[in-house]
């Protein structure tokens, strides 16, 4: 049987808990999940700092900004016009449907709220699952390019699976545990930055004894 818990334990033993997501409130997580699309976290932090300094980290404050003003504040995150529009649309939706309160949004049935999020412009499955898991504290596993790279090399994935297939694989082989999903995704990210890079650094990797790529390439 596929032992995703064994891989998780190896990563956890090596890195320890990561305590994600780096944000001060669920609303900041939601904003960060949109801003982090197609960029690295350093750029998101610069945009978040601008928003914080402008006192613009609330739904109302974002809606009180013009699109042009919002674009300038989030410019460091890249694709700032698209992202400003997405932030406005998300906040408009939250105000219209949930009185501006994330709690009302996330308190619904998981599949229902996930499907709703996926209908919003610019919210794909990775962004929706990041919002659900890290802002909503709901058990929705987050899949990203790092997940595909690492588990492809370990021999768990072929690399051709769709997002939904990978998410279902994790969710059907792991206990439904929010903290586990939270840590697992964070551990995958740190591991792919530290060892399993595009050009992997296999020496001293905590997964070396179970890695198909290592067996086939060394
Ligand atoms: S052994 Fe190399 S390829 Fe395998 S998981 Fe570790 S870093 Fe990645």
C-alpha cells in the first residue's frame, strides 16, 4: 500500500514542524494565496508589506481602493493588474454573499465552498485549496508543482496526473487531519527548495532510501 505517512514522517523528522501559513489572519492568508500565483513568496511579502502600511488588509479597505491604487500596492507580486482585479472580485463576492466574513464562507460544506471558490475568476484549485486549508482550517489537501516534482521522483506519480487525481490520492491515503495536511504541504515545499530542486541535491536527502529517481540515476 502506498505509504504517504512514511514519507511524511521522514520529512517531518528532518525538518520539524513548519507551522504554516506565514500570515497574521485568515484574511491575510486569502490575500497571500492570490498574490502568490506565479511568483515567489519574497515578492508576495513586499506586496503584503505595502498593503499593511496602507492599512489595506481588510475587505472594506481593499474595496475602498481603486483598482489603480490596489495595483500599485501589489505591484511587487507581479501580474499586478490581474491580481488586483482578482482581489477586488473576491472581496466583492465575500461582501455580497457572506457579509464580508470569511467564517460564514468557510463554515459551509467543504465541497460546496470549494466549488464556489473555483467558479470565481482567477481562483484555480491550488489557490482554492490553500484558502480552504490555511485560512479556513478545512481538510483540503494542497497540490502544487513541488508536489508533482517530488512524488514523481519518488515514483508515486507519473507526472501526468491531473490536479484532482493527485489531491484525491493524498486525501484517500491519509487520515482526514487538517494539521497533517497543513504540515505535509509545507514540508514538501521546504524539501523541494532545500534538496529536491530542479537539479536535485540527493546526497543527505532524507528520502534517499525510498527514491526511484536516485536508484535510476546514480
Ligand atoms: S533523493 Fe534526490 S530526487 Fe529523490 S527526493 Fe531526494 S533530492 Fe529528490
